[in-house]
C-alpha cells in the first residue's frame, strides 16, 4: 500500500493538529458569541482578538488592521468593490494583471460591465511585470491597482515592493491592493515596509481551516462594506464571526515556520524535481525564472492533464492542473500568457508545503515515469 503524497498545497494544505484542536476547543468549550456580554462571550472575544494579533504578526501590522472574512475570495471582493465604491468620485480606471486569481479577475469583469475601464497587464516572457509598465498604465482617474504577490498557477513572483512606489509617484490617489494568498506565511512580508493599502490572506493555505481569511486594511484607508448588519469587524463585515475557524487560523499563523527556514526546504524540493525531469524531452518546465520555489507548473507532452491527474490520484499522489477554483476549465493564466493549447491542456501544477519531503518528490517522479510509460502505450 503506497503512502499518500499531497503536492497540491497551492489549492489547500492539511489542517495542523494544533489548529484543529483549537477549533474543537472553541466549538465545545469556549463556544460563546464574541458579541455577548457574559463571561463565555467575553472569553470568545478574547480568543478572537488573540488570533487577530497572531495573523497580524504574519504581515507585520497592528492587529486593528486585520478584518476577518470567510476566505481569500471574500477578502478580494471586499477589497476591490469596497475600494472603488469609496473612490468612485475620483475616477473609474483600474489596473490589474491578466493572470490574477479568479476572485479578482471576476470582480474586474463585473466592474467593467458597470462602466469601469480595466487595464489588464500581461507578464513578459520572463514572467515579470515591471514597475515602469505599471506606472505607465496609471492615469489621473486611476483609483485602484490590484496585483498579486505570487501567482497561484505558475508561481510567478511580482515585485510588489518595487511596483507600489512607482504607482505612488504616477497615481498618488490610487489605492493598491495585493492578493497575498500564495505568499503570506511563506515569504517574508511586512506591510509597513511595502506600504500596501489592502492585502488578502487565507487560512487554509497555511495549515489552517477552510472558510476563514483576512483582509489587511492600512490605517487611514477607507473602503465601503459589502454586507450590512450588526457592526462586526469595524462595521466592514457584518455577521457573527466564525470564532472556531478564526482561533484555528491564529494558531496556524503562529506555528508557521520562519520564511528563511521554509525557503531552504522549498529550494531543495524544487531542485530535486528539476533534476528529476531534466533531460526528459516530454516535459516542459512552464514556471518562469522569477517563480517562487514552492509552485511549479510543467507540461507533459501528449498527455492531457485530466488523464494524468486521475492516474496520479489512483497512485496516491495529489497534484492539480491549475487553480482549484476553476473546476477543470482551461487555465486562464496560461492562456493569457499565450501558450499553445496542447501545452495548456497537458499542464500540471506541483505545489509544496514545508511539511513535504524529498521522498514525496521522488514518489511524484516515480509515478510520472509510470504514467508516461503506461498511458502513452494505451
């Protein structure tokens, strides 16, 4: 019987035992409503605020800048819709990229249908979008720039710390949002140093539970809420907070290893993978040179992604063909990059967690060899 190998960590990570135990504790012992004034309500609020500090520490901000949400998608929606509504008198131009997560891309599509003008920048052949290109796209009526830190499909790493100052000079009144879902908890990020206005974070990418995320909002930045009710989360996200998930998120954030320690792990795993496929004429490495080492996209000639994914899963190795949110549709990211259909249709994404080992990569390579041998013969 083979050991299960999870190499789809960009889609989700296994919840750590400590985080799961914290969620169970909050559901069974400290189960109060954090808005209640009695003792168990106060205890729940205290645990939630402790988690807010733990999450804030991941991105170097004050806890009061963290708003809890149901996940990355809600945070992105709240950030974009909330920002443009707050700045609607200043203009109707938005800058983003052609390779954003669907929860940003779909919002931009919706805003475009409502009269906003969207500039979608396509990365160059090296996977980069330079600060100069973003600055050149800025106009007097630019109200929002939304650029991710790390692409969820090919791992491209955009230099947000260099892009933001360029935007500040070219469009001082624009707000800058960053989807940090694939970066926070893995890369060293300090929101004070990079001067970002809004940043999205997700719990289940760092061994926390699904259904919980956060939006960082810089002090002094105003956005308009999307849901209205009891004034929860500084009036920006109505509804009783999911305290068990939030508390578990906090534990996961606190237990995240230092980025430098993680990088050593990811670099070794990526190198093992690169060495394992080097010399194979049937494998094309699609991730750009500027990609992070924990997300790798490659293509296996002559074999469709769906066929490969089923074969790998049957052998206990779990990978993906791109964003889990696209439900098997053709990769919008790879399409935007102009790759041929036959390459896109055979793409595979391998994404690491700090819990993965060299043995996991070796197992992937073993199954890859078996797959290309047996499936091509059929």
